[in-house]
């Protein structure tokens, strides 16, 4: 990929702004900070706190959901989004497939593996596979971090036309927002830049699965900030 950008672009970009903290975002909110701060930010988005269930409730992606804020060492590391209204097997198949399509078409997400291009056919026996075979229906993605300023403002028009892969362009935006053109041009630093960039993206995990309870089905989504996840430090 010619070090992400051509020499022409490197000469064009004189100043690169650094990105905001590279963590997973939920509705634009960084999955970070204290639980109380996160709850207040979610309330500002219109979600209501349910003291009985110790969660928030409201609408997300067209469905009524419950939101749970999970912490580690008093830092938020996960937002759980669960259907408030259960579905039957036919409806959950439709919803699962729709979510797969939405993530596939969303330029802010990269599938963790080729198998993330998931589709449940009509003859897939979800109930039997989950109950008897303990099969898990889940798909995982990595969220490309948000940059503070669109890099398109500094891209030459001749290069914009060549970058028709939106997901690749978003990845380029992220790398350019963190590293100066001089560092990118330095052969000795390039391997380190790629490693650090991919590591940051891998820690921005978003995944969803089908959950089953008493013959009813739910979509459960997880927005994980792996930077704050427990890594055995309390052992």
C-alpha cells in the first residue's frame, strides 16, 4: 500500500492533529471513566435509569433495550445492550442477519475474521443448535477509532479518487491522526507504527450474540474497551 500514502501526500500534510483517546465509543461516548459519569452521559442521550434492574432503558437501533454499565477498578470497560422485548426464532434470525448487514456496511467497523460475514439461512435450527449442540451465534468486529478532524481536509483530490475503499481510508485517517508524516516516512519506525495502530484497534471490540431464555430469544451487544478490562492485576 506504499506505506499507506504516497510521497505526494506526505509532503502535503504538514500538520497532523492527534486523535482523541483511542477507546471504543458507544453513541459517540467513550467507553471509559466512572460508572456515574457514564450513566449521566447516557441519560443526556435520552435513556432512563431503572433502579429496580440497575440499568438504563430506551431505544437503540430501532429496538427497545436495556443498557448495563460494567466496570473494572471503578473504570467503565463494557456497555451491554440487551433487547427489552424478546423475539421468537423466526424474528431473531431476521434481526441477527440485519445486524450482520449493518455492521458489514458500516465503514467504522472491521470484521475480526472472514467468518464475520455471517448469515443464518431459513433452515438453520437455532433452537436445536443452541440447546443440544451448545452452539453460540455471535459475530465480532473492531471499531476504528474516531479522529478529531477529517483527514479529507488535507488530502489532494488526485489521491482521494484512488482511495475508494472506505474502510481502508478510515484506517489511514486513524494512522495519520496519530503519527506525523516524518514518522510514517521513516522506514525504521514503520513496523512499530503498524503494530501500535493495530493493537489500538484490536482493543476496540464490538460484538453481538443471540441469547436464549425460556424459549425466547434476545440480541445482546457488547461495546468493550479492552484497555480497561481486567488482566489479572487483582490476583
